[in-house]
């Protein structure tokens, strides 16, 4: 199938050689973003935070990372993390007195949502950081909500 330029994707996928830590996943994402020309610092930071949170959740709650896929397309950059867990991601109520539990709130705020695709032997958790979310943002003006 041939896609129009607006629909074309650039993907990188790691399965057997996937990340074993959030730091390693962030390094993989940095390299990928450099290859596809992500030059907006705030956009890169948002992607790195999403990568870090989804990989950390897979390591802590999903029986380990079984795959990482980064896909750059017209809508933005999609982060997909596979794990062997059989439970869906769970957003905990916010409680500043309790450590942890903020990750999925941050991911949802940066991406607008998290999708879960169930697969044999686990699941894939996916979120897309919208393209040019902060393009033209000037210091002192409010960031977009979402």
C-alpha cells in the first residue's frame, strides 16, 4: 500500500534487543528523534517523558518490556511499549503525600490518551505525542491543555 506524504511513517522497532531500563529507552528515543529531525526541544522532552513512563510501567507492573516501537508520522510521534503483563495500566488517584502514581497522569496530559492492544502473551500500550504541540509557544503564555 502506498501512503500519501502526509500519512507516511518512519518507524523503528526493537523486540529481542529492546530496552532493559528507562534510561536505555530514552537513549533509543533520542537517537530515533535525531534521525527523523525532531528539533523542537519541548516536543523531544515530552516524547522522552512518555517513553520513560511507559517503559518504567512495563518493567514494574508488566513483567518486563517485550518490545519498543517509535513511529513518526503526520500526527506526531507514537510510542508503543509491549509487555508480558495481563493487567491493563491503572491510573492511581493523585495523592501528593504518596510517592509514585503520577506517570499515567503525565502521559495522558501530554498525549491526550493511552491505548491498550491485547496480544497473545501480553499487551502493547501506546500513546502519541501530537506533532508541533508547542510550536510557537512563547515563555509566559499558557501551554495547551490536553
